[in-house]
């Protein structure tokens, strides 16, 4: 039976400092620079940065399927941790919580850990997602590639 992956945790050490990486991952408007699936995002409600309760809207594409999701910041511990989750709607009643954790390594690089947990996924919707977005059945390799790109973007600094 096909299902989407319900949780994941991937790690990558990148040649950039924690502040450099934080600058990239904490600004949702930059997600299109490094994500394989989220091609853009914007802050909502006049927000300009992450804080608990702040919302943003992401625009995603996987294969031929396009969709947008509103997300809400759950926790921020700058420059170490950013946690957000998708906001449930009648069309998208699922909820997934995402976390990015940054840790300085002994040689000054950054260990980036990204994880997600599906907190709620109605049975039928889960099966539909698995068929429409087969990449969601196993996301680890692509999420790892995303983190490598985060490091490259962070090393470049403000240059997209």
C-alpha cells in the first residue's frame, strides 16, 4: 500500500558558519534558492521574519503537481532552531511539522539537521498524495540535497 513518508531526519555538515546558514534558512523568501520542492514563499500579515505565531505561504511543485500551503512558525531559537508547521484547511487537512537545527562543529562549520513529522494525515488524502506526488514516499535523499544547497547559498552570502 502506497503512503507518504511520515517522518524523516537528515543531516549535513556544510562549509559555512551558523550565522551564515541561519540567514538563509530563517528567511522564507529565500527558500526557492535551495529547496527542491518549495519554489518560493512570502511572509503573511506584514511579518518580516520568524517569530512564534508568524505565518508564511509557500509555493510548491513536485513533478506536474503545483500547490501552495500556509505555514505557521511554532518555535524560534535564533540562530539555532526554526520550527514551523503547515496550517490545516478543508482542502489540505493534513499537518506536517518541520524543524531545522543548526550546530557549530569543532572546526567552525555547521551541522544542519532537518526533520519533519506528519502530525495528521487523513487516510484517503495520504493515499492520494502518495499517487500524485510519488517523491513524498521517500524524501530523505532530496532533503539531504537541499541541505547541501543551503550550505552553498550560505557560503555565497547575499548573492542569489
